[in-house]
C-alpha cells in the first residue's frame, strides 16, 4: 500500500517532473535525501514508469491529430497487429477495444495528405486489417497522461 506522503510526492511529480528534489522535500516537509529514497522506491515498485518531455507538436509540423478505428479480420491476430501498430512512428497510442472495432489508434501527423498516406500505406497495409475509419480532431480542450490520484 502507498502512504499519503508518497501520494503527495506523486502528485507533485505529475505536475512538474523536473521539479528539484529540494522543492519536493520542502512541499512534503521531509529531508531531500528521504524524498529521493521514496522516489527511487516508487520507481522500483512500478508506481513511476518513467519521465517524458512533452514537445510542442506545432514546432515540429505535427499538429494534426486523428483517431483511427481499425477493424481486423481475425481476433486471433490481435496481438500481432497491435505490435505492428506500435512500431509506426506517427502512432502515439494503440488501444484494443471492445465492440465492433478491434483497435482505436491515436496518430499525429502534419496534414491530411500525410494522414491519408499513413492510413493507406502503413495501417491498412498490415495483413489481417479489414478496414479503417478515421476521425480528425478539430480542437483539443484537454490532452494529458496524468492519472487522478485520490487518497
């Protein structure tokens, strides 16, 4: 089980992963060495998967986001197809979902032309993919990988 202090440390790190250890220690009222030890323990226990820098997609001409629903021919191919989808550079998320579709895939590209090439030449070209259906994002109001942490 995780205690309240560790939860508070996780909340702080989710807000700003690059926050100095001394500042985390000040906010939780502990010595910096004790906080560092807790963070290492949380990493070792798998509560922290890693640290990522979020790049501004507009600065890299990758501002178009789309969700591609991918239907497959045989559900027994799910794992193999899922792994192939994860190897496509433009793919940011791959989810195996319940319902008529097999996968919901989030992609990020420069424009609709690149999106067309991606869906046609990379996604639909995977063996056992029956069809794709794409929804282009017009506006994004919230996009995060943060997890709500309740006590």
